[in-house]
C-alpha cells in the first residue's frame, strides 16, 4: 500500500482535516461534478480501467518481432512519465532510448549506435505539432527510410485520436497508431499508450500498473479520514498558506530517480497560473533524490530559507542485500542490509529537516513495483486536481507556455541562430 507518515510534520493533521473538511469536500465535489463534461480533461481518471487499450498494446507488441531497441520520441507529458516508469520497471527486454531534446550530438550518437532493421520508433505528441518532437521524428524517419525497406513497420504513432498532423500522417501512410484520448492532457497521459507501449516492449507488468492506479482512484473517493490525495492536497495547501513557495519531491529510490521530474511538470504546469480573480498562484516543485541530495541540496534545505514543504517517497521493502565485511566499515554496518541504510538515512533526513523548521512528510510504498508506481502516479494526479480546485485554477491547461513556442517559431522563420 501507499502510506502517509506525518510524524515530523509539526502540525495536527486530523485537526486540520476537521477545520478544512468543508473546503476539501467542495473541492472533490466540484472536480467530480465536471467528470464527463467535454473539455474538462478528466479522462485520466478512466485510463486505469481501459483494459481494451491494454490488450491492443499487448497485441501490437506481440506482432513486432524485430525490435531490440525502441526510440521514444516525445517531450514533457509525452516523455517524462514513460521515462520514469521505464527506469523503475523496465526489464530491458527491449532497450528504450528516450529522445526529448534537439541537441545534435546526442541525436547523432544515438543514430550511429542503432541498427534501423532492429529499431522501433515510437513518436508521441498529443497535439502532433510540437517542434522538438516533429524535428526528431523527421530525422529518425529519414534514417529508417534509408536503412530498412519496410520502414512503415518500424514506426508507431501515439497522438490525438482524430486531429493533428501526426494523426494525418499515420493515416496517410497506414502506420500503426494509438490514441491519447481527447479528454486526457499530456501530463496526465502516462497510463495511456504514451507509457504503456514502451513498457510493453521493455517487459513491465502493465496489469499491475493499472491495478495500482485503480486503487488510487478508489482511495480518492473514500471519506476524508481515509482519503490520501485529499490529505496530501491539504498539506500542500497549508504549506502554501504559510508562504512556503517550494514543494520538494525527494524520492529515496534510485529506480524512482525520474519520478520527481515527472511530478515537477505535473505540479508546475497544472498549478502555476492565474486564478479566477487573475492572481498569480502556485508553488514551485523541486526534484530531489535520496540519498544523493543529502550530499547536495540538503544543506540548503536545512539552513537556507524556511520556504519549503519536503515530501519524501520511501520504499519499505526490497531485496535483502546485506553489507559484507569491508575495509574501513564501522563494526555495526556489516550484517545490516542496504535497505536499512536507505531507510535510516531517509528517516534521519526527515527528522533533521523538521528540526530545522521545514515542513516534511513521507509517502511510503511497500515496494518499488508496478502496482505501487501505478498507485503513486495516479495519487499525485488526484492531489494535483484537488489542489487546482482549492487554488481556483484550471489544472488541465497551460496557457503560459504558448508565447515561448510562438516566439521560437518566429525566430526560426527568420534565422534562428544565436548572434
Ligand atoms: O504531447 P505534445 O502535444 O507534443 O506536448 C508536449 C508537451 O508540451 C506542452 O504542451 C507544453 O509544454 C505540455 O503540456 C506537453 O506535455
């Protein structure tokens, strides 16, 4: 299960829940009342139930026998979740290479390393118009066409069900394709084929992933006292009211190393915007990794500004890997497990940060596996959606990114080079 530990929070959560009950219930009711209303972008709630798409992804995977490498081209919501899950759950049956950039040298190096006859290119874009994605796709398409006569079998497209240039291209060329449902926005799409397809190739347990997410859906509908996302949304909300403008997501798991980056997009792009009265709202999500950031960011977290809510994500079980005798190791360490060390460090960090005056709580996962990651990611989507209601913003649009996109295109139309 996923648990919440507030031992060092420094405030009485039960009491706070009592005080905020009305606002939290209104947030949930307001959100759920829009379910099914076109344009409300709540389709992510239904993705864990979509077993038909799961079957289609599996069928497709079984039909592709040549793939030793999969290039996943996409950016933002079309990449971060897939990458986070692949890092945590992928078994490496097919090697997955994320391409979420337009930097020439790594693009060239990747092309030089791969064999087009053994490569599947998965291009992902909800809009089908994203500059970085389409540029990289053009490059890989050209490479496939030169390197393999049946290039069409080597491309799979995931995009809007009916609109956009990528959908048109897939139809015109008769390419294999999957849909990101119309009512699912990019950063809420990880449990659609955006994340499922690469994981099917690398060999993760997709059924367990969706089953964990279904548990998150169930918990989100429970009464307040048992409702994890309403509780964590409240903790985020209270920190914001206290003037804590930064919310750190610190995963104590190397396998979960890319989950904080996925959370950053989810939180920042959903919640950093103008509210209905035109006020600027939002907190800044900051990614962190334990224990590595104990040797980097924790100094700042302890002695820098008291402007943070710090959330640790900690696995409770793992392989019983024991520390052997070794040169220079203190006598109490050999015989303890690596998990002992990881947990001792996380709990010590939690306590040290609380003593410094930061707000801190821990999300515990029984294990880092498909079930718990499905639950965690879907939980964080619920938390974000509830916060959107509490802060009076639309958590499902991103008007603030449009100007930069337009200016980049205008520059490219003229020249584009830095002068
Ligand atoms: O899936 P698309 O349409 O290529 O968009 C990629 C990303 O770009 C944004 O639209 C803006 O950054 C994100 O919301 C989205 O995840």
